């Protein structure tokens, strides 16, 4: 029997912050929970973010979504953003971060995707963790030990991202996480983590409801003087087994990729499933 889908619900909130316009876009409708942060000015940036979100609309269906469909949606987003750039007559691009409820091998999973420096976090059993890895210049500097995580918050190159939808290589990172009762996933544009520390995000994200969490995170960022657009989508599972019913699958990346290969793209990961 096919498992009912989707198996999660989400709520999103957004604010202009210190920018002249809001160039973020989001979807918080099951099974798609994504945030896109546009680049290229109000015309190109806002349109690019909207094009990314629109590319995932065909997946707004009660039937189970498969990982390959997510790959196709990102490919469509790449084409759509390139078209935005042509129409705007200038460079356009967008980040993409999100969680899509998918079915793989007959089991429910969260498929986490990322291009750029928008983020996905996981809050479970009081433990808060960043799932995605930023595609940014400062992340490269942190990785090679040149600067600390704290330095990255104020580094002069913190605005430079190394990968975007619509800019060169359309490859993106992907993970499969088991769906577990009691957890929350937080998807956010970089306006959130620039204004708040991880500890502050974790504290607000633990609000009684996902609605309170999403709105509370945006409000907290604004109260902290957010200089950028702030968009947050908070997701929680519905109708899943509890730890008392069955042992959950281990929290892991999907599927394992040899770190020495340096290839975290979805194409490589899908190939490992065949």
C-alpha cells in the first residue's frame, strides 16, 4: 500500500528588513518547503527567486514525490532564472534551500537541497544543527582554517557566494534525512543568520507552534536590526511513527559519497542509488 503523502506541514514568514525591496520568495505548502533569495536588483533578483519557487509548483501534489523529480525541478529553475536574466538584460541569480517530502525505497524522507548561502537547520531533542553547507567565500575560508565561524559573520567578503541558480554550474547539494516525530526543520535566507546567532535561532525555533516559530524568528531578526530580507519556513512532520513505535533510521547524508571525490552534487548521489 502506498504511504499517504505528504508527511509534513510548514509555515512561512518574510520581511523586507533593511533592503529597499524584498527579493526573497518561499513555498510552505506540502510537500515543498523552500526559500529562494534573489540577486540582481529588484527586477532581476525578485523575478529570479520567484522563478525558482515556481519551478517546484508541479510537485504540490498529494502523491509521493521521488528524488529524481526534485532534480528536474532544480534543472527547470536553472533554465527559468537564465530566462529572467535575458529578459532583464543583466545578471540574475538566486539561492535555493529547502526540504521536500519524498519517498525513497518505500520510506518517507526529507530531501534537503541547497545552492548558495540560504540554510536548512534541524532542531530535534534539544539539539540544533545546520544541515546544509554554505556555498560562499567565507565558508571556504572557514573550511581551510583562514578564519573562524565568528570572523565569518563580519568578514568583508561575506556577501560573496560561490554557487547560485542561474550562475554557471547548476549543481546542488542534496541529503536524505529520516522523517522523525518531534523534530523541526528551519529553512531560511541569510538575512536570518546574519542577524541572529545559532543559539538565538534555536531558542526561538523551539516555540510551541511552527507558526509562532516562523514569525518569531523573522521578528527577532528585525529586532536585531536585520539589514537584509529575512525569510523563514519552519517544517514539522505529521503522521509519522514515534520512537516508541519503531527505531528511526539514522540521521545521515544521502547517500554516502567518498569525501575525497569532492562531489556532493545530486547527479552523483542519484547515480549511487541505481
